C-alpha cells in the first residue's frame, strides 16, 4: 500500500484511560477488525496529532507501544506499517490475560439487570463484529 490509511479513532476526554492508551486500543481494534490490514501505512506522528488535535508526543508514545507490541514496524524513511499478525505471548500468558479480562468484565456487568443469556449474546455479537479476526480458538480442532 502506498497511501496512508485513514484512522477512525475517537479520543474521549472523560475516559479513564490516558489518551495514548486510547490510541493504542483504537489501532489494535482496527487491526483486529481488519480495517488496518498488514502493510497498511499509519499516519505520521504529526499527521495523527493534528487529526486528533493532541500533542505529537502523545502519538509518539502510542506508536512506541504499538511497535513494542509487534503490531507495527518502522521502515526507515517510509513510516510505520502494520505487521503480519503474530502471537508474542505464550499459551499460559494468553490464558492469564483472558482470565483477567473476563474477571474485570464480570465485575462490571455483575450488577446490571441482564440475565446471562443477554450478556453472552452481547459478547458474541461484539466478537462477531470483528469478522472472525479475534484469533483462533485453541479448543477447536
């Protein structure tokens, strides 16, 4: 791809996450959904900072974290590009993170007035919206 991919990231000022984390999460979700395929070029630090009307250092911090996570790579003189998906975490670490995320999720929804079927359907719909890009299920075979 030669052109810069337009990102549809929303920064929410009332969000408890820092702005750089909102950028990281937004780009991770775009990659998971396939909106940012491998090889897609990200906007420059300055370009995304202007688009989001935030400090360029915040974008640089987000891009640094995305690089450390292995989601993007810098190409000398060309910019940042989305990498081919690869799993950097062991099966044990993946399970640990899944358990922690499920625990946090359950803590958030435990006091809502929905039955478990409604909550499960909402989770299934959210995963379906990723278009099957959420990763493999190691229990399938």
